C-alpha cells in the first residue's frame, strides 16, 4: 500500500478486512460444507447469503465513498461473473455521499487555478448542483474579460473532492490485494481474470479524475456530432480548466427522464426515446466512441427555436439531446465493432445461431463452448418474447417469466463466458440506455429500434461485399486475359532450351535426410548390439563380449557422421 495518512490506512484495512470476512464465509459454505455432505444447506441458503453480502457491501460503499461507489456500479454490470442476487441489489447504487463544504472546494480551486476565485469567476454558487464520490459541480459566471474572450457567460465548475487522489490510490491498493487472493481461488480464476478486471477498473477511474482527459473527450465527442442537429455538448473553457478543475458552458435543461417537464414543453417522451437509442447506436457503430455513463443526470433535452425554413428533423421538432460528463467513455476497436455489427444483425433477424457466432467473434463466448443448448434457449427466447416491448413483458405471467429466466440463466452460467477488454463500459452504456428508453416509453421495443439500424448495416455490408467481389473479379479477369500469352512465352523458351531448373537445394535437402536416416539406423544397431551382448554375457561370454565391442562402431558413426559438413 502506498504511504498514506492514518485515516486512509484505516480505510485500507476496512476494505481488506471486509473482503477477508466475506471470503471466509464463501469458503465455509461453498467448499467445506459440501465436503461434509451438507451441499443441500449450501444451495438452499445461497441466494439469501448473496443478498446479505450485497447489502453489506452497499453499506460499506456508502460509508466510505471514493471508489467503493464505483466498485458497486462496476459489480452491478458484471452479469457474466456475479450472480443476479448481487447485481440486482447493487444495480441502483448511486453516489450517495454528502457534499464537500464550499470552503474546501474554494481552497482547492484557487490552488489549481492560481488566482482567487473572485478573479477567476464573477460569481460562484456555493450550493452544489451535484455532489458525487469523486467531485462536485457548482454553477458560476465568467468574468467580463473571460466572457468576451470565449463568448460564454454562464458556466458550471466541476471540482475534485479534496484528497481524492490519495483515496483512489488507497482503494486501488486494497482492490489489488483482494484480486490477488481471488487469483488463487480456482473456481474464480477459471471464470474471470480478477487482477485484469481491477486494472481495467483502475484505468477507467484514473481517467475519470483527470479533468483534462475529460475535456479532451468532450471536444472529441462534440466533433463527432458537429453536423448532427440531434446532439449538443457543452463548450470547454480551457483558460479555467486544470487536471482538478473543469469549467464548461452551462447547458442544463430538462432532464431526459422528466416526462412531465417534457410534455409541458410539447416534447413527446417516446420520440425522445427513439432518438436517444439512435444516437447511442451511432456512437457505437459510426464513431467508435461511446458515452458510457448516460444516466438521467448526464443527458438533457434542450428545447430549440423552431425554424420554418427547415424541413423535417430534430430542429423542426424543436429539441435536441445534450450530453454532459465525459469522464467515462468507451473506445470501440474495429474488431469489436465488427462483432457487434454481426450481433445486432443477428438480434434484428431473431437468428439464434448467428447470435452465438457473434458472441464467439466478440470473445464473450469461448470457441470451445458447447452451444447447442444455448442456440435452443435463444430460439425459445426469440419465439416467446422476441417481439415484445417493456409494456407487453410486464403483462407476462410472472411464474412463466421466472421459470424461463431461471432455465435460460442456468444455460448461460454453464458456459465458459468472459468479458473481453473494452466491453465493460460498453455493457454499462447499453444497460443504461435500455432502462432510460423503457422509462420514457413503456412500449419501447429494443427490437424495433435495432431493425432499421441493422438494415442499414446490412446494406453497408452488402455494398462492401459487392465492391470486394468486383475488385476480385477484375483481378481474375486481368490474370486470365494475360494467361494465354504467358503460356505461349513459356513453351517458346522451352523449345529454345532457355529454361533451366535449379535442383541443388532439393538435392541438398534429400542428402541431409539420407544422412539423418543412416545415423538413426546406426543408433538402433548400436542399441541392439549392446543389449544383446549384455544378455549373452552369462550363457555365451565370448559372443556377448564381441557384440558389445562391435557396438562401438555404429555408435561412433551415429555420433560423428557428418561432422565438418556444412
């Protein structure tokens, strides 16, 4: 553990001891009791024990704050690793931490900016707009000089919680210690690379507390949607931004999940859901750069002045989506994007075999997995629930849904699943998007949202396939066109005696193989003479001795034949 203050050392011990106690309980119930013939007791109490663990961790996270809140959110998205009793309990975990006193925020901001707060801003609201485990946000107004330079006036100032760097270091040290323990537990190590997950989480967390990195991500996101009237982003005030202080234009508007305010502004929530899903699909498949934390506090619906000269589109609808908080972004490499395209097309086509193939292509499902049962379960899933929206699913008999979910879950958990790198944040983005759209429109159907996009991807793939086929056909035609002339040239050169074949390399290779064969025969002959002579020493000593002595000749040949050859 890095050098830390007494409170942070106590924090480290509290995290590690919590993990140690939970490991002992798991060891007792999952390993010891089954060996004592009490497997039924272990299985019967497992769900309740997992729920109690999740509640205890929830209390630990809220009590400590820092990265522990983020760990809970991280765990709630690991459906491939953790049982549903844990993920469901932690699903709603939010940054339930009190705000930092403004005096401490002022001191940190002034130290970072190098000037008194009254010189940096004309006004700062001491009451935070939002308080989280890593930082908090205050409204402010730029000074007249900065406002003239930037063209902005009203801004928000995001300031790190004092001492958060040291807290993050301590939390990561504790998590690395716990991951080292998990690596030694075979049942865990066979399913998940715990140290790898911690490092992935560490990279994300360290980027999230670097506000210069967030500012660069905000500008990259804005460039991606610069010509898209559906999307807006805040402008970065670089003159008032550092690694610990970030100043952005104030773009707060109607929160995306405030349906009453949307309707009061004349905006249809179901239309917002449709556009939001489209924009998230575009981030994945068009830009490969995804906002991985699209919860209601980070997405606003901003009403726009209607322009009669515009045609159909978001401007004509009179609103656009405004994204904020770019500390948690997901990069989508080309290989992963190609696999996700295959996945989306398979989902839109209700193709269970294609879905399994896509899972293997992405790396979620290992190639060695027996997928027959999974294909059967997916076929049943598509057949029974494939065309249903959230409202229709809510009317399904709970017992039917519970039985199907249990059966399907058993099939999935029996398979060798893993989450490849770059998938964690993407899954978080997808789950938050699905929940948001269903909240805006209970009849929202993810299948309907995916089908137009899948159709477009199919058209793109078809165009690429036709282009590749055309190029290959042209190349083949060119080779075919030149082939008669080249054959005629070869025949002419053969008639004139101008073609020769260099077989020296083949001859040297055959010679080498023959030498190796002769040495192998000599070695076998040596072993036979030696063993036979040893066996004849007692009944026929002269013969046995002669055979042993003569075995020296094939031995010498086997050892030294070819010495000096190149």
